[in-house]
C-alpha cells in the first residue's frame, strides 16, 4: 500500500517519479523488503526455539544465538535504509541518475 500512496502523493505534490532522490528511496525500499523477508522466517524459528527451551526448562540453544546474529545482521542494513529514506524525503537532494 505504501508504494501506491507514495506514488499518489508524488503526483499530487508535482514531483517526478524519476527524480533521483525518489528513485533512490524506492531502491532502499526494495532493500528493506529483501532484508525483511528472511527476518520473518528467522523470528518464527527463534520463537519456536524459545518456546521449546521454556517448556523444557533449558537455556536457549546455540541455534537461537546463530539465528539472532543473522537477525541483527539483516536489521542493520534495513534500519540504515529507513534512515536513508527519511533523509532523502527531508533533504530531497539533486541526484543525477
């Protein structure tokens, strides 16, 4: 839904969808999506491991920590991309693509 409402807003305000800062924002949006997809699976698997450990009364397994590290490593670029989009929307720099 966000790309649709964003495109409508761009049209309403009078910007071009081909402006460099908008294209870069869209590219970063794709990066966020690509990071988010595996994170969903990682979170479900981590939830299952935590539930199993809690039910068994055992510490979290090493697999949980490995999944958590991957989760963090995907979260860093996704969060940086969100900050990048925020900056692009505020600054609207002239980028030549």
